C-alpha cells in the first residue's frame, strides 16, 4: 500500500488561508474533496493529494474564466 499523506482541518485552513470554521462549513456543504472522519470523536482529516488536485482545479477554473483585455 502506498503512503497516503493526511492533513488536519487546521492544515487545510492554513494552506487555503481561511479560517478552520470555514473548512468545516465547506466540508458539510461537500465543497472540499478528500475529507473523512477518524477516531471516536469523528475528527475530520483530508487526503493531501486530493486537496492539492482540487486546488489546482480551482486555479484552472479561475484562469479559464478570466477574460483577456487588450
């Protein structure tokens, strides 16, 4: 089995430069991929590779929607 890197809510929030509570809201709204729950308390963790792919996809969407002004 390959090594899967896992991120916490706080790490994802820092990477996206948003508040952890915003990450929780986005998870509940299914707006962030790669989230899963672990442990008895149901702590949320993220598959790092999925988060990075999602960020790149968001960047591409943003770039493709920009209009080029002469």
